[in-house]
């Protein structure tokens, strides 16, 4: 049963991501056709074609590698001024085909010329008014923004379902004088690499255990200072370094004072990524409670705003994070808990949580919805990056075209014409290669050194 539930979780996740990819591509195709553009292909996946069907002028299909999708919109690249149409020829089927002259030297120049020629290989004279590059700049923006916007809408709908029904759950310390939840048996320095190990015979006893503190004790005083909250007590302990500590606590209604000395050890900061610090250490953790927050559309938008800021920060660190995953694959370091994952890692998360004996059906459903929503949020934001071949690169080109033409009109200068995105293809090839390498590293990492979220 566990194996079947694991497989079910993986299948649901992969199917949801493929559906998201399909909807993303519809976000491009529908407005492109609405604006009169010609769309010849709509495919989910890459590589060899598994299935396809021609409907009108568009071929719909599925390819073997389910790691993306695409729509072929005719005329993405304009002919360069130096690459005028040489002739109109007739192909084997009797169709008139425009040919673009190929006569370039230099690697990048030839790459651009080849891409432009491939783009124009099957463009027919009657397609002249349906070419993408001839669309008004705002139509190009709508077409290219349509895909990632769909992903953001999917994320919004799924998060809305979660936040309005189940809510966001967070753990916070019980208010008032802190109650001891656990007492550390020993002192173990935090290294920043993975969770703390179990106590060994050679590890020194923790000051809290030496003082006789037990779970359920309520700390009301520390070195003569009245304690009213956990953060206050924590600051007092950390600032005490290796000093004498007089701890007043209440147990079974009776107030007692114990004497001990805090020790100094390495501990992490409050936030992920904070430096490890040498601070005073007692060896207790406070009792906590689960807080549930629910909300509708405004609450969801606010929460997604915070997630967007975090995601943008993560995108800036993505190359280095992927490099660290590569280090982990080679066994040079532990894989960080906040490292990025591929669709393979997402599938593992889905399978592990769906087959968990700890979670109930509702919690498993909420986890899957949140996981799928999170992937869609990332895909949407990632595609808005202003770099070719991402959608954001085409959006940036269209916006630059609008700005350039607007400035020309204000200065009463001749129309500068369409922006030639083909000139940015060398950058696109570099970006695409980097994306491929990062994708492979993450997939291998999710197989060789997978993240464990069970704990």
C-alpha cells in the first residue's frame, strides 16, 4: 500500500506539472491566434514526438521528454536589412516559399543567420501580415506574458484554496513566561552542516540538565531578572556567556531556584543564512503552539507577495546554489536543506508525503496543492526574467521597441523599425546552455543526494 501511495503522489505531481505546462503554452497560443498570428505547433515536452494531430494550421502533440513545452509562432525573427529576400521559390508541393539569403562570416553571425533562415524557411507570401515581429509591441507583450501569467494564476488559485480552507500554520512560542518543552542531555556545537548529531559519551552534560530542569518547568527568573517571555530569556542566556546562572522556575505550583553555569557554544542565527555565532548556552527549548491563519483573495495576494520577494532572492542565488548541489553530488559537502530541486525532487517530495503514515488525507492533499502551487509560482517568475530564450527576454525586446519608437516620434526622427531579437541569440544560446546544465545537475542531485523533508 505504501508503494502504491508513493506512486500515486508522484503521478499526481507529474500530471499537475504537465497540465501547468500545457496551460502555460495555451497562454501564449490563444492570444497569438486572437491577434491574427500563425501558430503551426503546440507541443508538451521535448525530443521525439510520441503523438500529434493536425487541426487546421496547428499541429498539437506530446513529446517524449516531459520537461517543458513550446508553441511555434511564425515570424518571431525579422529579416535583417542585409539579409533581404533573394527569391520566391516553389517547393515540392507547389507552394511559393520565400528564401532568405545566407552569406555570413563569423561564428555568431552565422548562428544568427542560420536561425533567421530556419525561421523563414516555410513562411509563405500570404503569411506576411501574420508574422509575430510585425505585431504591435503591446500585442507581443500580451502573447509572451500570457504563459507565465497563467502559471501565476494557477499558483494563486491553489494557494487561495489552501489559505481559505486549511489556512497557513505556523509554530510560535507560548506567550508569557516560557515553559520548558525539552531539556538537552549534552552540549553539541552547531557546525551548519545538517542536523545536530546524537549525544556521545564524551559530550559534556548540558547546564540545564545539571541544574535539574525538566520538561513542564516554567522559567520565571534568570539571574534576578523577572522573565516574561522566551525571547527575553534567550537573550539573557546568550549574553551570559560562560557565567553563573541562577534560574527560578515553577514546578507543580512550587517555586524553586537552581544554580548552574551557562557554557559557550556555536549556534545558528534566527534566519536561514545567518552566520553561526558563539553564544551562551543553557540547553532548553520552549513549549510552542500551532497558529492557524486563514484568508481570502487579499490574504492570498499578500502571502504570494512575500513568496515572490523570497523567490526573486532565490533566483539571484540560483547559480551558486546549483554549484553547491554539484559539490554535494561529488561528496565534497552536505546538500543544503534550502537547495533548489528539479521536477524529480518535487516528485520525491510528493511520493514521500503521500505515503506518510503521520499525515492524514487532508494534510496530504494540502501538501500536494502547496507543492504544485509553489512550482507554478517559481516557473512563472523564472520565465519573466528579461533574458532570451525566456518569455521575459521577448517582453523586454517588445518594451524596448515601444520606447525606441516613442523616442523617435518625440524627436521627429524616422521610425527605427522593429527590434531585431535575433541579434541577442548568442546570449540566448549561453542562457539556454546554462539552464540545461543547471537542470541536469539538479536532476542528478535529486537522484544521488535527495533532500529529506520528512523531519
